[in-house]
C-alpha cells in the first residue's frame, strides 16, 4: 500500500501480513494520541481550573480585607 509511510529502503514489497502490522501500528499510535489528549484535558480541568479558582478566592479575600481597611480609615 503506497499510502503507508514507513521508513526504510526495502528490496522487497511488503506482503499482506506486513501491511496489516503497519496498520496496527498506526491504529495504536492514534489510540495513544487520543489518550494523551484526554489526559491533557483532565490536567487542564483538574489542575489549571482549580488553580484559577483558588486565585480568585484569594483575590476576593484580599478585596474584602482592603475594603475593611478603607472603612476603618477616618477622614
């Protein structure tokens, strides 16, 4: 199959068994890429999103403290 891209200069053409194995390799590569992307999504949701939520909570606490200090200052 000419559309399969496998490195190597072979003196013979691949038979059906070899072509099937090369397709199996491509299938596994795609499955691995899907798994990596799903893991990236999970890391984003459980990592970055949680980090941003924590930063917002800290900023809200700082804002309340600053507003309380402002109210305590007499003119």
